[in-house]
C-alpha cells in the first residue's frame, strides 16, 4: 500500500532540497534490487512493487534518521520483507477461513442413480415428467393431472407406460453388465 500523493508531497516539501536529492539517489540505486528480492519472496511483481513502494514511503517519512544509518537499504529491505510476511500471513489466515466455510464436498451420485437418470432421459417427455412428479416430487395423480391439465386416467396411463419403459431400460442395462 503506498502513501497518498498528498502525504508524500507534504513529507517531501518539508525536507531540504539536499535531503530530497539524497533520497532520490538512494531510491534509484536500490528500488530494483529490493523489488526483485521481494518478488522472489511473494511470487508476484505487482504485489512486490506495492510492498517496496510502501517501505520506501516509510523510509522517506523518516529519512532524517534513516539516512544516518550505515546502509539505509537494509532498513528498507527489512520493512518491505516484514510487510510481505504480514501480507502472506493474512492471506494464509483468509484461505484457512474460507476453506472452513465451504460445505463439505458431497460425493457424486452412485452408479444406480446415474443409470436411473440415463433411463429417465430416454423416456417420452410426458412419461418422464409424470414419473418424476409422482415418485420424486411425491405428487398424487390428481395433482399431476391438475398441473398438466389432463384427466387423471391419462396420468395413470403415463405412469404405467413410464414405469414399464424404465424397468425395461434398467433390465437391459443390468443384462448387458452381467454378460
């Protein structure tokens, strides 16, 4: 996260021209090397650039004291490294939290269910709908007849034909598997 231009501007304007020139030279001499190191650590160039920019902004705000260090780049590298470590830890915590929030993965349908679905798909549309509404949705023949706008005897006929076709299709599949 970088400091806002307003914060950078006010910090830079308070520094003497010599201090600003000194920091600019320090920045130019070290930014690429530190960014490469942080990129290797976090694995993402854009994220590394953000972290290094934040570290340099913090260095600029404290440039009066940091410039007196034997090697101010060590300070900037350590700050960038600490920022990266914090970000990686937060990301790991978030991943663990999200993993716990996911529902347990349901196992897929068994072979019997797949066979039934395939057999249903091969039925006449009316027969399939009647069988599904009666045996999976639990509707009565009267409710199905009302919903479909047909006589109850028609629904019973669809159910009889649909069940017979299902039995035949499932029996053929069983026969072929047992060969």
